[in-house]
C-alpha cells in the first residue's frame, strides 16, 4: 500500500539526464592533475560547484576508489600529517569518456529545445543587445542624433516654405 506522503511526492520524468554530475567533474579535474582531496574540492568550487559537503565529498572519493575509477597514495613528504593524493585510473578515463559522450548528446537535445522554445534565442545576440541597451550613449552618438534631428527639422521647414512660395505664386 502507498502512503499519503509518497503520493504527494512529485515524480521527475526519466529522460536520461545526468544524475550525479559531480563524479565526471571530479574525474575531469583528476585527469589534469594528481591532487589532495582538499585541493580537488577547491578546484570544483572555482569551477562553479558552490555547495560541497566535505563528508559526502570524501565518501564519494572513497567510493570512486572502491570502484577503481580513482586511486590514491599517501603523501608523507610534507611536514604535516600524511595526505592522500588522488589520481584517475584507466577505468576512470573510460567512465569519463562515456560521460562526455552522454553530455554531448544531451547538449544536442538542449540546443534543439531552445531552438524550438525561442527560435530567435541566441546567447551572442542576447548578450550584445543587453550591452547595447545598458551602455550609455557616447557624446558623438548624442551629437549625431541631435544633428540628424536638426537636419530633419530643417528639411521639413524647407519643404513647408517651398510649398508656401509655390502657393503664393499660383495665386498671382
């Protein structure tokens, strides 16, 4: 029997979206350098992962090591306490390649979605329009604008005076 609370929980559609994006990010950074867990956490924070629970992060590293996706060795060379240095394994490289392929396919779906959602949407044109609207007009732009207005007004009054002259000549 299903409880009332379980019925109330919203279900998310299963469309093959990435479930744990932290794992490939960790592997990607470990592919570039061998590092201590704390340094890896700092790199991920700089990458844009804002809320990392330290305990869960280290449990995840240990789990990745059990699954043979990463390996670690103890570093006793520093004067302080020994630290683990983590690096990616060959199996971790294959897992990362699989994620990269999956994300590439997912990116295609996202691009198609936004093309249908708003066919005029483009990151480049949106950003340039926002910059143009936000930027104050320069003195030369204001001068050119004022000059154009003056020319337009002059042309209008010139055509009015020409019409008046033609009308008075026709009356004679």
